[in-house]
């Protein structure tokens, strides 16, 4: 039974470490602010969750009771990481952070300024019709 617990802990630690590594590589290699924000908020959150879950399994097996106070760490992280990423994205949009040409989902501010630019240069006889 002890070998099974150790195998589960090893798998969880390896998965958590792999997600953390992928998140760190994404943070270092992705080209712009909005894409870099994706690595830490998704992959690293799953990585920390895997490592903490391995800790819960290990100490629950050795102490003969569930160590549920460790579950509060990933719960807090899963709640705060998306909120902080959203706040950082909103701040980036407000500060008009440069967007890479390979970024697909453009922020709303970039769309609004582009559509405003098109509206100023539009033909007055066009009546709002767009080409298909």
C-alpha cells in the first residue's frame, strides 16, 4: 500500500512540475504582454495544484487523517489567479500596451480605436454598408 501512495505522489509531483515548467517557458518565450499573462495564470496554477495535491496525499497517508488545510492553498490560488490576470489585462488595455502581430484575440480597446479610425475615413454616401 505504501508503494501505491508513493507512486501517486510521484505522478502528481511530476505533473505539477511539468505544468509549472510549461508556464515558466511560456512566460519567457511568448511575444507580448497578453500572451505572457496566459502562461502563469493557467499552467502554473495547475502546477501548484498538482504539487499541493501530492502534499495532501502524502501527509494524509502518513498521519492517518486528511490534511485538508492544505486544500485552501490551491483553492485560494484558483480563485485569485484568474481575477489578478483579468485586472492585469484591463490595466494593459488602459495603458495601451503594444500587441504583437501574432496575437489573435485583440483587446477591445484596439478594436474600438481601429473601428473609430475606419469610421472617420468612411465614405459619407456609404450609409454604413460594409463590403463582404
